[in-house]
């Protein structure tokens, strides 16, 4: 007899799109998350190398803690039709040691399984998370950082109003910094 996974005990709102469920992580997400981090197409612009199970688990735990301490964090992305874990999206404040400083601006990020790239899932998730962020952060400026060679993520960022404002080096790698200006507050969520 197997024990069911416990329900997360942190305040992660559930968001839905036509095809996706954005929810808190569950312990059962670890195998799929770890498997993604073994694919060069997945880790190429993130860590530059595969990560261990310990590192993947720490990433999931860090997100759970972010929700508890900050009131925001990353959602697990699940395909509604199949229940399959597809990746992560959300906002963080990692207190990065980066120049120029991010200065507490919410930082959006997203990573999806390469098997579902090109299906519009990233755009669908980013649009929904930005609407949540605009309401939650009262329309404040948000930022994102990425490898300058990550053209697919850059196109998505630009599609939703992000533009480059700096180039720097972060963790010994070239890094592009993008920002989305403050937005008028809407009452959509």
C-alpha cells in the first residue's frame, strides 16, 4: 500500500488556463522535475549541466519557502488533459548579488519540459501569471534575467512587454536583464 502525497501546506493560489493548471508543488513532482534537469535542452540556459536529485529537491523546497515568506513563488505547471508535470513558472525575490541590482523587483521566470516546447504553453502560463502578478504586486515593475542566447524565452518576454535594460555577468555567465514597466492596477484577479 502506498501513502498518498500530502497536500501542500503553503498558501499557493491555483491558477488555470485553457490547458494548464498552475499549482503548488507536490512531492510526486520530483521525478519529472529531476528528469527535465537531465535534458541538455532544458538545463542549457539554466545551470549548464544536469542537477542532482538533491539539487532538484532543494529547488522545490525553496519555492515552497518563498510562498511562505514572500507571499509569491513558483507554481508547478501541470497539463490539465493528462495531469503531467510540465515545469515551473512564477516570481521570486532571490536577493541576487547582481549588478545592476534588481532592488526587490519581483523577478519572473519559467521553465518547461522541452517535449512541450512550441505548443504555446509558455505564453499561456506567462500571460496568466503576469495577470496574477499585476494584481498581487499592484502593477509594480517586474524583471527577468536570462542567458542572451535563449532566444525562445526572450521572444516570450518581449511578447509580454519586457525589454532589455542591461547586460551583465552573473555566476560567471553572460546575463541579459529585462524589465516590464509598472502597469495600472486592474481588478481581474
